[in-house]
């Protein structure tokens, strides 16, 4: 019996040792697993960072190519403007000058009509005899103001056009 007891004690001791060694192995494996998980997360972050850098670089290259294309198109527009200025003939310039003169004359006449209507309006307003005719004159005056502004704008555009082509 004593042998059995010794054998049992030895068996229990070896089982405890095996259990402890298994427990130690399990703890080591868990520690390795945690290290591997941390490494995997670190590598995943690094991969994400590298992907972002790659995207930024490709966007940067795309922007550079677009800027180059814009520059080329601007140069092309500049050349087209230069060609258009040089292709304007003397006849075109004379036509524009003639139309400009006519517009100036029409503008002067409209200003005279406007001043006349203003005088009539002022006299009517001071007399206050006819509100209907005053309203008609005000409407006509406003219409003439608009026409003067439109023609003045057109004259300025034509003058700019002439000065651009004259250069």
C-alpha cells in the first residue's frame, strides 16, 4: 500500500508538473498571440498610412497634370486672342467706328430728349395740374434713362473692342 501511495503521490506530482507546464505553455502562447495581435494592428495602421500616402501622391500627380493642361489651354487661348486681334481688318475697324459714332449721336439725342422731358416734368410737377400726363412723362423719362444706360454701355464695349484691336 505504501508503494501505491508513493506511486499515487508521484503520479499526482507528475500530473501537477504536467498541468503547470501546460499552463505555462498556454500563458506563453497567449502572450505570443497578444504580441502577434499588436504587431498585426501596427502593420494594419502602417498599411493604411501607406495607402493614404499613395492616394495623396496619385492625387498630387493628377493635380500636376491638370495644372499643366490648364497652362497649355491658357497659352492656346492667348494665341487665339492674338490671332483674332491681328485678323481684324481695317474695314472691320471702320465699321465699328461708324457704329460707335451713330451710337454716340443717338445717345446725345436721347440725353436731349431726357432733359426736355425732365424740364416738362418739373414744370408739370410744380403746376400739379395733370397727374396723368406727369405719370406718362415720368415713364417716358425712365424709359429714356434705360436706353441711355444701354447705349452708353454698348459704346464703352465698342471702344474697348476698338482699343484692343488697335493695339
